[in-house]
């Protein structure tokens, strides 16, 4: 029996290894999954030498090693693992993941093979010994050194695939000294289980690699694929039964509201009947949220912590011309109001540190935040009805925005090495303490309606004075005076504001 080892560099709930591992097992192959969990900035840390040796010892008798690259941030660690394994085992190594799909020929320099599309069928055919040229989506190098990327197969029917649960029977957690079997040692940190009920995103945002994926899979079948509600529930029933520390679920669709009203009701009814665990968040694009769908969500009585909505920029120009996600402010505010009036908390993502953003764009965003606050103040809702997250704009090879900023010389040619391999988007480094982050912090304080919220509200009102705001932006006042954080009183206040 052929044996494949799947190495997961990311969180244990990683979808890629779950899907591929479950499919390979259904075809009769032996599959082991090794997790080296990396969260937040930890993804940039390389493996200790002992961990590498432990991994190599385990892989010595396997037939194929698959390594998933969830994001470009994981590149250095993936290269480190691959180089060490190549020196110590005989099995070939294949890379997959969104960055690889976006530029398979580039990533082929690091691995023996790459997966230029979905990996389930490809991995099975590789283990079966099928000739390389007949394996659709496989990338490999000829003896002459010439790289070859085979044409992609059609997208798979997700409802014909086995349920992709976490492999506890043959799953291991790698630490500095050993491989711990998950069967009897499920990490206590595994309190949240993420599930996908829809694969694919319909939007073409310039900063996101989805804009590239849509082109890669053009004419390869239906890009947005919905998993039948009973199948989604079966996976969650397994999680509820087998993960002892499970406390909540994340339905991690790019847009849960892509489902029809009938589909949404069926899924939520089944969820409440069979699962009934708190849901940390559902994601939605504002244009797909309707009163009827929100009513279905509320009537289900699901314990929803947040409805996560991407605003990204409250500037009409930036949204339309730079991010390629047009914003209708009136529609956004109208829908936000009936969400809040239904007593549903909202999590909003915004993107700052944008070289194309002018002081006029920033001022427009500030005014929009004021409009949101006014809406919230109208309703006697729970504390923190809106929580905003400030992400610093980063550029990923393969995205439309990456090509644009390179052309416009907003980032250096060595950007990947000097930035993507050292930090992520949601972070609190010293260089991130700026006006944008400060405004978001003030906004969140006002939403909490707790200590200091009146001071925060006064400051936000003061910023509405255009000359004052433009002065703040021009001289980046918050960054200039960030050294005051060392003053004990100011440090305590900023800590209370969740700014540091």
C-alpha cells in the first residue's frame, strides 16, 4: 500500500490536507498528516533542527510527501522543510496551495512536483504511478531541466467527495522533540472547528489572489460550488463527536449569503437540530445580505458571535479604482442598520497603509465611520455591535494589485523577501502605529460604550474639522508621537483602548 505524508504548515483545521487526505484514504492509500501549527507571526519561524530530523525519520519509508503552502508567508519554512527532506529521504515532494496554483512554474524550483490545480485526483494518480504527462494539473521538470505544467482538469464535484474531517487516527502534531499522535492527544487548543459549505468567491478584488484563481479555472466548470447541507452537517456531527474540547464553529465560506433562501434555511435548520454550537462568525458581502436571509438567520436562533463583512475602504474612489470592489455607501449603511436593529454583531475589515490613498480619501472614510456610529447610537443594542479590524495592505504575487504597485514603484523588487516573509496583515508592530490604526481604535472604543468611550467620541468629532484632520494626515501625528507610549499614564490608556 502506497503511503503519502501530508505536511500542514498552518492551523490544524487546514482545508487542503483534510480534503486531500480524506480522498486518498477513500482510494485505499495510507495517509498520514503532520501538523506544525503556526498562528499569527509564528508562521515566520523556522523549524528547530530536532523537529526536522523527527519529521525526516517519519517520512523515510513513505512514497510521497505533500506540502501545502497556504500563503506566501509560509515560503521560508516550506523551503527549509523541503531541503532537509530531500537530503534525508527518498520520497519525492510535491507542493500545492493557492500561491502555487497562481504561479506553478515559480514554485517548481523548490519541489520535485507542484500541483497547479486541485490536488485530490492528482495526488491519487501520482501514487498510482500514472505517467506524468497524463496527470492533469501536474507540474514537473524534464531531464533537460525544462519545466512542464500540464493542462488542468475540470473542477471536482465536491458532493461526490468523501467528508473532509480532520484525520485523528493518522494525524500527528510535530513539536521540538517528537511527533505526538492526535488519536489520544487531541490538542486542547483545538476548540474551534472550521468548515466550508461553499468553495469559491465570486468577487474579483485586486489585492486578492482569487482574481488570479478565477482566470486559472476559467472554463473548468462551476467556480462557485455549494456543498449539500446534509453533507456539511455530517462533517460537523463528526467534529462534535470526536473533538472533546470543541466549543464553537466557524462556517468559513467567503460569502455564506451566496446560498439561496431555501438552502440557507435548510442548512441552518439542520445545524440547530444536529449541532447547535455557537458560531464565531459567518462571512458575507454586503450586497448579498437581504432582509429575508437575515430573517432566516435570526429565526434559526443560531448563537452567532459576528457577521463578518469586508468594507476594506470607505473611499468610493479607492474601492472602485484601486480595490475593484465598488462601494455603494447608501446601500451599505441601510443594510448595516437593519443588521444592527436585529441585534446582530458585525465584524468589519478595513485595509489601510495604501499608497494610492489621499488625505481626501482618508477624510471620506472618517465621515463614513461617523455615519456608522450614528446608526449604532439609535438602537439600544448589545455592547460592541460593530468591531473593526485594521489590516495593513500587503501585496501578493499573482494579484492584480501586486503588478500595479511594482509598475508604479510603490514597493521594491525584493518586497517578497523583505516584507511578506517577515510580517502579516493583521499585526501590531511599531511601524503600524499610525493615524489609521488610531482612528479604528477610537471607533471600537465608542462601539463598546465603556470606559473612555466619551473621550474617544470627542476625538473622532474633533477630527471632523477638516484642517485639523489634514494636519494629522500630513504629518502622521500619531506615528510622530508614538514615543509617548512609554509614559505610564498614556501607556495604560492606550492599553485600555486596545491600541497596544
